[in-house]
C-alpha cells in the first residue's frame, strides 16, 4: 500500500488539505495532480507565473497563513517547487 501523500504538482500542497478535494480538469472531473487553488477547468489559475514567482508566492502564503518563518518557508519552497511536475523542464 502506498502511504506517500499526494501533493499538488504546481504548489506542493497536500491534496488531502484541499477543501475542494482537488482542481478540475476541462471536463469538470477532479484533477489527481493539482489543487483547486492552482488548477480550475483545465487551466492554471496563475498560468503566466514563473517558477521563481511561484516560490515567492508560496513563501508569502506560508508566512501569512501558516505561521511559518520566512527562512523555513523559503527553504521548503526552494526544495519542493522545482521538483514538481509543472516546473520540471
């Protein structure tokens, strides 16, 4: 049995924490890769954001909404985001 948590392949949020249970594909089915904060109706909400901008955005969210220090948030974002499917090139 796979006990590894599935995370959004755009922002790194555990999909189990998504209040909407995931983003939506163009056919309105639930995405098994992306959260509802990143992906709706088959497109990325922040479609033109760069990887570096996404890292900065996630740091701000972690600091303001999750009470994480900026240093810890930066370390986490810089470690996780570049390895997610959306940002790998």
